[in-house]
């Protein structure tokens, strides 16, 4: 009887200890799961924070790059314009936003200029005179009342020089004499294109170092192919693209 009682109590104790151990393992397992979930959540949060920091950093770098590109663009055209004969031609720092009709009128001035350039390339004085008249008409056709502020000031500045140089070209004889005025008109044309954002990506500023006894001169072209309007058939391929407009 004593032995049976002892076995009974021993069995109860073993079961009790087994339950305690199982409960302990269960608690340890639960804590482990909680720890892993927390660690995983913390890791994901760290990844999320790092991703946010990376995105913000990329955004900041993109803004800096845009600002640097804009600054480089302004420095580029200001640097190029420092070589011009005319130092008082206005170049707006930020292109003036034109009404569509005014933009069309100004781009027709560019088209007439390109015809003038082509006439000089071909050494064709008659075509030069015709293109000069056409360009003068297109300059006069731009309606300044549709401009205001800095845009109006810039156009008045450009228009005044256009009209003076084109008028002189119409009265002087000889291609070489006309070419001298064309170089001034080309400088104004560059400033007009930059100030009003005209025909962007389709024009090129080209420099000829041999023009006018090696003093050099610029012109605007709608092609990267060099066709020199200052030296004509003498040196048709003399020149270098300095800027894509």
C-alpha cells in the first residue's frame, strides 16, 4: 500500500514537472517569436528609413543637378557673348515666355536670317539682297505690344540693332562689305534665340576663326554641317560648333 502511494505521488510530481517544463518552453518560444518579429520589424523600419533617406538624397541631388545645368547654361551663353563685338545686347537670364503668335513671328525672323546665311554661303549677292529685305520685313512684323517687362525691353534692344544693321546692308554694295554687317546681325540673333527660347535644340552657334583677317566671327545654323557664310567658296568648311541652342 505504501509502495503504491509512493508511486502515485511520484507520478503526479513527474507530470507536474513535465507541465512546468512545457510551460517554460512555451514561454521561451513565445518570447523568441516576439523578439524575431520585433527584430524583423525593426529591420524593415531601418530599411524603410534608409530608403526614405536615399530617395530624399536623390531628390536633393536632382535639384542640385538642375540648378547646376541651368547655371552652366547661363555661364555658357554669357561666356560666348563676351566675344561679341556688341557688348550691350541684352540676353535674358531666363527665357521670356512668348504668346504663340509672337513666337511664330520671331521664328519667322530666324527663318529669314537662315536664308540670308545660305545666300552668303553661295556667294550670291542678289539672293543676299532679297533675304536682307525679307528679314527686315519679318523684324518689323513682330508686334511689341504683346510683350511686357523684361521681354519688351529685350526685344526693343534687339529690334533697334536689327533694323540699323539690315538698313546698312541694304545700302552697301559688295558681299564682303555685307558680310561685316551679317556678323553683327548673327550676334543679335544668338541673343534673341536665347532670350526667348526659340527653336530649341534645332540651332547651332558656330565660330569661324579665320573670318575678317583672323579676328573671327559667329553665325547661327540649323545644321551641324559647316557651311561658312564669311569665306564662302574660299574656305566653305572652316568653323567649329560652339553651342547647341
